[in-house]
C-alpha cells in the first residue's frame, strides 16, 4: 500500500468515526446542548486529528476510547474505562489504558481534572 493509499484509508476511518459519534441519538456529544465545550467538540477534535493525519488518535483502540467518552459524557478512571470497553482490569491493562488516556490529554481531546480522572475536554482545540 502506497503512502497516499494509507493516508486515504486513515481519512476514511476518521470520517466514519466522526459519523458514529455524531449519530449516537441516545447519547449526545458532550456540549451539544450548549452546556459545556460547544457543538460537536469531540467531532472537532477528530477532524483536527484527521487533518493532521494523527494515526495514534485515529487507531481503532483510540477511536473506541474517544467514542466512549463522547457518548457517556462522564469523567472516568482508567479501571472504569477498561471495564466499559470490555478489557481486563489487571494492572497491565489499567496501566496501558492510562498511557493511552494521557496521550489523549496531550492531544487536547481529554482532560485530567484530578489525578487519574479523565473527561472530555477540548480547550486546546478551541471548543
């Protein structure tokens, strides 16, 4: 697969993820009701990641994490994220998840308001 084909495949995955997040009728995107970060905040972050071809954030594992936070709107700890995603709650799973969540904090998609507690946040994205 050429570099252009790989980029095109990643763009398609990003678009599908945005559509999934925005199409969740019983679970609105946090902030879409005017309370919080603004309309489609997670979608904005995903589109930004897509435009930057951020393959880390656009990988299937990260898409599941982002969708979980986008649809729940709740702040969660690593162990709870693992449970929600059907992963084990052994230390190796929890620490691996912590690494992923910290990476999403660095990207401005999640925030860590207190140690070990993660939630959707888009201040770095401008939403």
